[in-house]
C-alpha cells in the first residue's frame, strides 16, 4: 500500500459503520480491548474527543481510525488523554497505523495535550512497537486489571510526553 494513497480525514458520524467494523475486527482478536461488542455511536461519541478523531481512507474504503478519550476529568489532568487506534486487518503492516498516530500526535499538541497514554495488552506486540516508534515509553504493567471472557488480563501502560506542550 502506497502511503501517498492514504488520506487522513476527520471522523464523522457517517463513518461510524466502517469504524465499528474495524473495531469489531479488533475485538475478535481478543488482544485489542476489553470490550466484547462495539458500543452504539452515541456512547462511543460521548467518550471520545471530537477534535482528535481521524480516519484513514484508501479510495472509498476506511482502513483505520484513531481517537482520544479524556483521562481523569480533573483540571490538573486536562492535558492527558488516552489513545485508541485500530487498523483493518486488510491494511495491517502497511503504514496506516504510523500515519494515523502521527496525525493524532500533531492534533493532540495543537489542542493542548501534554501526555498521551496507551493501555495495550502485552500480547499486542505490533501495537506496542508502533507506539514505541512514536516515543511512547513503557511506564509499567497493570496486573490482572480486568477480565476478558472470564480470564484476567494485564495491560502495558505506555506514555508519551510532548516536547512542545507542557514544557514550562
């Protein structure tokens, strides 16, 4: 897949069906989220910041998406957000995740975010590698933080501190 053929656009409500399908692919891997079914648009929309959500499009097909959700809703943490990024299995390994994550980082800094967090199952090696390429550091692991399909799961906590925002 040629990176020039990938267009990044702001996510719109009309994109939800394709975004939902890619999210469902992630759910089916068992290593992308604690969710077992995709939420309704209204629920997903409430939980994600409108100014930091994007889709990757190749031709007329959405092949990935990325979004931020606000971390603890305290004023002291207003510049901290959690990353969600999903790439269609049809586009895996073709640079879509890198293009999306780069766009998200740029947008997050424009909107005043100084720290981005990612909580990733340790089995999701590709996602951990992607985040590390964009200066996310492993902070640690949260052991047995939640159950997925009856099995306790750990998550790796990664964090990226902006070199532009919050440097005072």
